[in-house]
């Protein structure tokens, strides 16, 4: 059993006010999705709470952490180091918050880009990060919020699709893992139609 109030107290020192509010939104949204899909609520709470624990670390420091601890970086992550907050966050969750559960660490590590064949907890955190109540700018947000409680894979595919559409029209780099996740879930959704 995790000491959530203690983790919150520590985490609050390392995140700005807006990021902390977002984190709480993700935590509670993930717990709601866990209830809906019969997943472990405590794991969802912890993964949601810690998913952005490295978000406010400067990009140069994220790169140093990856190099020092042999955390692999994709080309897109090297060009856009803000993406590294997921992998660095999993490392910090393990080292600073003593999270040893691989399911939680994996969900934190893939919450930004997604990946093929995500576990249910991975999906819950990825989706909760997108739909939590503080979010307001994502396209099709109302539809995705509804879909998240009806069909996880379809919601995931919709988020990946909308994210790629946004990234194609921006100067940001598209991570290859996001493309792989999109292709994987596109096939899953088409097979179920």
C-alpha cells in the first residue's frame, strides 16, 4: 500500500501549481477509468499522480539523467527533450518515490508517446492525461471523454490520430513510438469493426 498523501506532499515541491493541478486531475481520472474497467485503482492513482513527476525538470537535465542512467533516447526525444519526461519520470518514480511495481513504471514511461500492445493500465494513464478535467484545448475532447468510458482502444486510437494530425501541422517532431502505436491501434480498431 502506497502513502499517497506523502507522495503528494513531496511531489508538490517539484511541480509548478498548474502541473500539480493537472497531475491530480490525471490521478482521479485514471482512478475513475480503473473502476470502469476493473483495474487496480491504487496502481492507477499512483501512476496518475507520478506520470509527470519529471515534467518540470529542465530539458538539459533530463538528457543528463538519461545519459548517466543509460535510458535510451529516440531521435525525436533528442530533438525535443521535453518528451523525455515520461522515461525520466519512470526512473524518478523508482528512485525517489520507491515505486517498484513494473506496471506503474511502464504506464509512466509510455504516457506521452504510447506504444503498441499497451497494458490496460498504460492505456488508462495515456487517456487520463489527455481527458482530465483541466484539459480544454484538444480537438474532439468531448467525444474522446465519452469514448474513454465506452471503448479504451477506440479512445486511444482517436487520441493518437488527433495527436498525429496536430504534430504534422506543427514544428514539433513526431516520435517513432507514437507512429508505431497509431499503426498498431489502427489495426486493432479496424479488426473490431
